[in-house]
C-alpha cells in the first residue's frame, strides 16, 4: 500500500534524517550513558517503518538492497567475536577494554570494545526488525 500524501512524504524525509541522527547518537553514547545498540536499533527500525508507511515497500527495498537476515547474522557474529576476543588475552568472555587516543580534530577520545559490541547488537536488532516488518508488509 502506497500513500500519495505529499505532506506525509515530505515530513517523512525530514523526520527520517532526524531519527537516524538520533539513533547514531544513542548508539555511540551507549557505552557511557543510557542507550546502546538495542535502543539505537529500535529507533532506526522506527525510521524505516515510517518510510514504509509513507513510500511503500518497493521504495525502501530500493534504498536498502540488502538481505536483512544477513545484516542480523553479521551483527550476531560481530557481537560474539567481540566477546570472544577477550578470551584471546586470557580475560573472561565479554570483558571490555578501552584506550584513550589523541585524534587531530577531535582531541582525546576514548575507544572501547563495548562500542564494537553495541554495533553488533545494533545490526542484529535492525536486521531482525526489518526482516519482521518486511515479512508483515509482504503478507497479503
């Protein structure tokens, strides 16, 4: 089903950008503040649901020509690999570590393995939610 409402489609284009920017902020702030991969994944999925409603399934498929099941699988593999990486150094599974590096423009920045784990969770949630939403919207 595709709506031809110009106001909805115009508002969706603006809101999608804002929603995705907020999702990226929540994803990257999640290891120090409330948020993280799960919440950011749900926020991202809500942006794509809005696109589905405003433009239809074909339009969203043309924007993202990937198999969402593979995205979810890649996220699970990334999360497990992050947790297993600690085992290589003799630490318990999912032990995180961090380092402070000095970047030219940004300055001192903390890099943590928790961010990589959160990105894996993010990909898993986005892939799973979009698979479910696509399956529901294709059902006739």
